């Protein structure tokens, strides 16, 4: 794999999200050369351990944009979304969204790109779920 194949943008190391809101994790990734683009297999997103290894995969996306939710319980699968632009020239811009976050979602998350069996990892991103947002009326 070419050394130029790497993450170029990542979310903050701690993401603060109000209870019941959507957590948005954004990464960008570039390919070092056309061979890495040809060898690109998939993007993975999910919960990590402290060493950035995905322990629970939420979303897997292949080169043509096919989406897989590997063995996720419906309560999580129904809230996990993604939006991505995957192409050789611009690389990848990815946003993974977890809607309606709860305290049980508070953990670390990461992203992994797989190129010809080599895993390029980024994270962990610590999700902190804060108290519910309330609006105060001005009197």
C-alpha cells in the first residue's frame, strides 16, 4: 500500500452530543495512487476498543457504495446512517450518523479503511452524551 493513502480529516477526539440528538462523525481519506484505488475494499465504522480496533461494526460500505449492517441489533441499525463520496480523484468524504443518541451510545468510535487486506485505522473518537437540550422562553 502507498504511504500517501491516509486519513486527511478526522472528527475531534471527543464529540459532545445532547441526549436524543444525532452524533455526526466526519472523516476524509485519500488514496496514494491508482493501485490503492483499485485495491480498495471497504470502509468500516463502529465502536472501538482503546486501540482503535473495531469491536462492533455498525456500517460497512464497499467500493460501489453497497451498505452492510453487520449483525447489528435493529435498535442500533435503525439509527445508523451514512453519507459518503467515494472516488479515486477526490478520495473519500464520509459522514456517519447515529440518530437519537442515548447514554448507552456513550463509548468510543472509529473508522477503518481496508485496502488489499491492509487496515488503515482512525480514532478513537469518544462520544459523550450530554443532558437533554432545552429551549428557554424569554419573557
